[in-house]
C-alpha cells in the first residue's frame, strides 16, 4: 500500500495528541511537516503527515 498524506488543521496540542493516538494505534508515521498557519482558521496550524496504515488494521 502506498503512503497516505493527511492534512491536519488544529491547534498545536490537538495535532500532537492526534499524532500520539495514531502512533499508539500502530500507524507508521513517516514524516510530519513543519507547522504552517491555517489560512482560514486564525490561531490554528496546518500540518501534513505522511503515514502507512498497518495491513492488519484494514482486515
């Protein structure tokens, strides 16, 4: 399966919590971009995450 690119828009602590949750669920996080300002959401960040989902979680 090819890596998935996901865009997250939230505040910094919420993004960190979601990344922790994904890792604890066995998701292989390949790369996390630097945070960018969210264009339409003041005070929030935009982060791009490349990840692989384990094949066992798709069964």
